[in-house]
């Protein structure tokens, strides 16, 4: 038992490294927030554009969405960070992580929002149009409010899954939780900092999961 | 006939190779209640849905209150506000209260303030006997109540005419009466109505004119007493006989 505690929860290492881990937590929160906002907004925007049914744009959206859903985010992160400088574009590691994860989240979110829009019965569109709403008004006031509510559970799941990928930042040196933890682990030769990192992720993401569950009930409406 | 409020000429509608409407001519005078009956697939719902271009006609002309609905220069959204529509499946917005349903277009299309829209919305709900249910969500209302809210939603915009697409077909029999009572009240108040429905007793009592459609054409039109009592065409006779069997 003592050996276990020594390996994973060594008190003096906890005391020594918690400020570092905390710094990592703040970086992770920053990136996660930025990713959630830009990713979901871009996803919603793409879903709205797709609903306009313009063939060429739809094809482009589908290609983008399928590519970013098929590629492992780590591969995209590495290509952008190590590849783009070769053609003269170098982006700071923080921005690379934010950009890539935003695009990945947008790709998944677009599909989810689009499915939500499609699931709204035709009668809702017709009722709105018959009272004088145009296409965008119908979308904004009748279809999207319903579609977005329907998509809260899958969107939450996907958002959590993708913001957890902020841990990928460690391979390009973004000083987020995992990066701080692995650095501390190699200095100390002990897994305690990694456990602290794991704990930080749990503390960080459990409220997000709980928030998703809350939104799910909060936005539910009585169905006929 | 005084000058018609709705004037449909040579209206045709194809769905792919299927001709659903094959040349419809129809005039509806202000304050008239016109009933459209006919076997399923006869094109009666499509005709109704073409009248506010919810269904895009393949060819033909539609004038509403003198305005050419097919003209490119016509703002169809503005015209639709003046043509109320009630659907078989109610199509209330499930995420809004009854009052929210009734006032949404007033606020977001007409641009009225919330207070103004609420006052008009409550008046419309009162007219269909549901002012007390203003804060209820559609899921909390019976089918008959939902349909009356849907009628109030259309009425709130003060339309010059109402289209009813089988308004009672999705209702349990005991709930039909409440919806028909509202439609009777509308008729008494002088609303122009075009109704697709199977409520023959209501047609007999309230309609000024009954149109019998079959295979995308108007076969016969006359006052209800005549079309139900002494139909002229064989197809009409067969349909009426089938109904009253």
C-alpha cells in the first residue's frame, strides 16, 4: 500500500508540483473555452448554410466534415504545426491546438445540428411560412430553437470528447495539464504528477458533463 | 358574384409525371364559405396549398384581393399573412406556449411589441375559447384545443381569408365539435373560408357552395342542398352515395 502511495500520490511531490499543474489547468480551460465557442458556432453556421441547399456549398461542407471526422485530431495537429512552417506559415502552438480542435468540433457539430434541423417535421416549416415567415425567420425562430434543444445530449458528449483532446497540445509544447504533468513526471521520475493531471481532468470535466445533463432537462419541453 | 377575393385560373400542378391538378378555375367571393370534397388523391389539399403557394403551382394564375400571387414582384410572405391557414396536424410550435404560438408572427413578422402582440394574441385565443390556456404548451392540450390554438394563430394576423386543410381529420370524434363551433363563429363573423374536409354535416349546414373534385378537376359545384340532395354528375352521385351509405 505504501509503495502504491509512493508511486502515485507522493505528498512532497504534490506539494511541489501543484502550482505547475494549476497553470496547466488554466491553459486547458482557456483553450477548451475557445474551442467550444468557435467550434459550436462554426458548426451551427455550417449547418445553417447547408440548409440553404446550395449544391456546391453543400459538397464543400460534406468534404470538410467527412475529412475532419475521419482524421485523428493528432494527425491534423502535427501536420499544421510541423508542416505549415515549410510553406512559410507558422502558427503558435496554442493557436494551432485551438484552430484544429475548433475545426474538428465544428465538423462533428455540423452533422449533429444538421440532423437536428432535418428532424423537425415539415409541418413546422409550413406553419411558419403560412404566417409570413421567410426561410431564415423560420429557421431562426421555429426550427433552430427546437433542433438545438434536441441536439443538446449528443452535442455535449461530442464537445466533452473533443475538448479532452486539448491533451494533444502536449506533443507541440502547449503548456496545458498533460504537458505540465509529463514534464514534472520526467523531472521527478515519479507518476504522482500524472495522477494530479488525471485528477485535474476529472475535476474539470465532471461539471461539464453535469451541465450537459442539466441543460438536457432544462431545455426539454413537454411533447405531445 | 361580387368581385372575387380569390381567383384561381387554369391552375395545374404536377408532382413529377403525376398530374395532381389538371386545370382548376375557382372564384371565391368575400365572406363566402366554400367546401371542397372529393375522394383521396383528387387534389383537393394540393389545390388548397397552392392558394398561398405553400405548394408551387406548375402553371396557372392566382389572384388574391387583386394581387397576382404568381408574379415575381409579389412579396409572397406579406400576402401569406393575409391568408390564414389551418393544418390537419395542427403544426403548433411545441417549444412555445399557446400564447407564444399565437404571437410569434405578430412580433417577428409584423414587428409589434410584446405587449401589443400579447393583447392581440389573447384576444385571438379568447375568440376560440382558450384564453385560459394561454400559458399551456401544446403537449398539455387536447387535439381539439391544439387545433383551436392553431386557428387563433392564423386569426391573430387578421387575415382576409382562411384556408382549412382537413382541420378535424386528426381529431377524436368527441373533439370535432369544438373546432367546428369555432369555424361556425368565423363564418357568422363574415370570414371568407375555403375548407377541405370530410365533415359533410357541417358542409350541409354552413357552406355556401360545395365543390366536388376528382382526378385533379372540379367535377361539380353547387349549393350544399343541391350537391348532397341531387348531384348532377355520376361521379358525384357515386361519391355522395358512398358517404351516406
